[in-house]
C-alpha cells in the first residue's frame, strides 16, 4: 500500500529537519503555556513575548536578513494593544512597533540589495495587478470627504506589495545561502511558531479567564479570545493562518508515518521522521486549533476549513484522490452534524453564518439578545446607502467612517470604522469599479496557484 502523497524526498527531508529543531521549543512552550495561561496576568505574557522576541530578533537579523519577515508578522498584531495600553513610544512616534519593524525590514532589504549589487526585482504578476488596484483606489479618494483616510488605506496596500517583493527576494537569497530545503529554514519557521503560539496562549488565557468587554461573553462563563488585536475576528484570522500553514507543513510526513505503520515493510521516505518530533508539532497545531475555537469567529472557522480543503486537494499526486478525500470529509461532517455528535454551541454558531436576511433596523427594539445582529445590519444598510449615492466609485477608499454620519440608519449613529464585511465595505467605498478590481486581483492569484501547484509534484 503506497502513500497517496507525492514522494518528494526534499520536502520530507525539509520537514524532518524542522521537526528535529523545533521539538524542544514546542515542548517547552507547551509546558510554559499550561502554567502561564492560569497564573500570569495578560501584561506579563505580552511583556515576556516582547522581551524574548526583541533580543533574539536583533541577533538573528544580523546573520539572516530573511528573519525580518517573521519578526514583522510577530510585532504587527500588537498595534491595537499598544494604542489601548498607551505604551510610551507610541506617544512620540505616529507609528506602531509593527510599522517600525516593517520599516526596518525595508532598510534591511535595501542593504541586502546593495551588498549583492543587484537592482532587478523578482517577477510577480499579482504585484502588477495589486499596483493597478492601488492606483484605482487613489482615483476614488480624490473627491472623497477625507483624503487622509483614503491615503492610509492606499498605503496599507502599497505595504502589502512591498511585503510580497521582499518575501520573494529574501527567501531567494535564503535558498541560495542555506540550501532552503535541507537546513536553515527552521529559523524563520520557529519564529512563526513563537508568534502564533504567543497569540494563542494570550487568547486561551482570555477565554478561560474572561477579562474582555461584556459583548465578548459567550456560553455563560467564557469570553471570546482576542489576543492583542483587541477584536476576536482579526485574532481568529491570524490564528487560522497559522493553523492551516503548520497543518500543511506536517501532514505529508505524518501521512508517510501512518502508511509505514499500516504496512511496516514500506520503507520510510525519510528515516529522520520520528514520532516524537511529529507529536510535538501536533501539540502545537492543537494549541492553534483551541485558540481558533476560542476566538468564536465564524469567518475564521470557515477560512480554516477552506484552507484545509485546499491542502487536501493539492497534496495528493492525483487530483481525483484529493477531490475524493474532500467529499469523504464533507460526508463525515454531515453525518456527525445530523447525528448531533458535534457540540451544539458550535453547530449553532456556524448555522447562523448562513442566515442572511434584511432586517428593517429602524423598526426593531434593541435588546442584549439581538444587539449584535442589528448592529451589523445597521452597518450593512449604511454601506448600501453609500453605494447608492455613487454606484461606480463609491464614497472614496477608506472613507466609510467619514461618510457614515450622512448614511447611518435609525439610532445607530456611531460607526466602528467599517461595514463588518469587507466586500460590502469595498462596494460602499469604491463602488462597482473598486469591487471588480479587487475580485480580479484575487482571481489572478488563484489562477497563478492553480498553474503553479500542479507543477510541484
């Protein structure tokens, strides 16, 4: 009986190397997590995270510039917490620690370019489409109420484009200098683990020891996890990415080990793939999974499911096998759902995500039971009112909050700065032109993946 996954010796060797180097880290962090979640205040957890990350990061950056990428991903989630906690450096610098780390990464990238004496840029078709999208967004901000708000949003997309180029470029150098598929890659992967686990530990602590706003309370005695994002949904999205990424990283070697267990005569494709480091990685993934559930974010849950489905489709050599596995998983979930074996709290939460209906907010009496639903409906209806005012280019990119006072519904006079749905938000701010440009940008990325992934077998 052969494994359904491609026999890629380089990938399995790469995964085995990561596992060996990360085992001690995973075990120690897991034990520390179990202790800190119950006894340490939130500020201690964040302070410990900052201290370890800053010290190790400065040392590693001098040796390996590619390490700047996971460091930016570690510090970026702290912006909302910094603003709320009033950390001193925020007072005299109009940027967060994550922005400072990103500026440092850009400087490091430019320095690497100068040392290598190269001026060419890596090719990325999606980057071209991203620039076109950003250009269209600039056009929509010209007649907007707040050009400054529009500029902030455009800058975010330009930063995204720069991050794409930097990732392509620095990982290319790392592949040359470290022999990426054999050793060295465990360094950035380890920091990705630290960043994700730090947020997971903080989130699980918030879940079991409720200390968030009353609106975050769930199931009678728990609180939705929000990490340092100050909101559960972005926290859930951040954790969902880590959960899917590390599941995809370990799944090929785990499958190979299981096939060897079923048929011992089948030779392991990598003798270094032992059960112990694999188990350590599984523990880390389980922590991500627990934090993902604790976020109570339906969008993050669905994103994680979509990510796992994509992995299941593309990991097998034969796409038909991937489709069969997905259909089998769907059938299994349906059976469990219909038999009532899944927790009712989770199934009810997921079922509510499909209940999309228009509610006349003006005619409804607000109560604690319907507050969240009516608030979201009010934001959506205000967004559609903005869209109706200019169906082609909207009220201006990043101008939802500025235009809200002229479009709010009923007594919902206060905006949270967005429509609580990015597609509706984009439709309100940039109209049909902006939404189509955004969809085309993602269609280009999906098409690239569909052409690239099959060639990796």
